[in-house]
C-alpha cells in the first residue's frame, strides 16, 4: 500500500467516515496504525497545552477519555468495512463502541460491571480477530467490490 494514498482526502473520507464498502486486511492494519499515529500526534500537544493553561488532572483526564472515544469512533468505520469484507454486517462494529460510552463515564452499576466489561471485551476480540487475521471474501459480496490497493 502506498502511503500517499493516506494523504488523499477521498480515500480518508472513505476509510474514516463511510460505512459503505470493504477493505482488505492490509488496508485495515495500515489504517489502524495511521489512526494511532495521528491520535498520538494530536493528543500530546493538546495535553501539553491544557497542562500549560493550568487545567487540573480531572479536566485533562475527561478530555483524554473524550478524545479516545472520538478516535475509537473513527476505528468503527474501519472495522465495519473489514467485517463487510468477510460478509458480516458491519453494524456489529458499533456494539463495543456504544457499550463503552456508559462504561467510560461511570454510568454502569457496580453489580453488573464485570459482566458488562466481559461482553465488551468478547465483542471486541471477535471483531479484532475477524478484521485483523481472517481472510475476507475473494469474490464480490453484497457489500460491493473490494477496495483496490
């Protein structure tokens, strides 16, 4: 895969803001790395600026939690496309994201928190294995043509 492809606005929009289509494993892995690198490059300066402006630890922690949710949301699009390459409904990628929002902000009861986290983890592992390690459909499927490298 050509790194210049990640500088193309249309390709980035397709990857991070569209649930339509499919991508192969290689594109998924490169996209995950790209997302992590961009997140780190944005988070470090913003955290430093917040510290310099005398924001307290609770405010910085809430900002980081919010930022992680935003980056995770962008990853949902990648997971959805990859699942669709395996002929699995891409909306399944929303499950761990939606379940993690109440958990991140402490809205989950202590009585069910262990089970709740286990459900999120199991769903995330299922998605990760399907996206990162299992080969997709070689032929076209109901989710359209495979994205060419």
